[in-house]
C-alpha cells in the first residue's frame, strides 16, 4: 500500500489557516462558557439566603479565588485548567444552595 501523496505547500497552508480559525472559534466558545458559569455564580450570590452555611461557602469561595495563581500574559494551558477547575468548584457550590 502506497502512502498518501504529500500535500502541496498551498494545501498545507490552507489547512493550517483552517486550523487557526477552529482554534479561535473553539477558544471563544470555551471562554464564553466559562464566563456564563461565572455569571451564574454571581446571580446565585444575589439570591442566597444569609444563613450560616452560605456565609461559610462565600468565605471558602473567596479563598479559592484569592489562591488562584495564573499568569494571563503567558497564555498557558495550565492557567486555563486552573480557571476551569475553580469555576467548576464555584458553580458546584452554588448549585447546592
């Protein structure tokens, strides 16, 4: 079985351009999803009862946010993972309210 013929430089350039657009689109949708989750947490805070458990949760949530160690200028995948994990924890906390 013969290997597939190598693409021309123009074909490869077009494929790479498509890949760049895909990364941009997926990234934008991912970030929009994270921001929507944060907005959900913010709305939940506005409707939370002032009981003791909610105060404890708010303290924990503030601590988690303060402990976040990201370097936005570097654009690291590790930072996105940390943000995703933090937002998931915050969302899970307010879903139990």
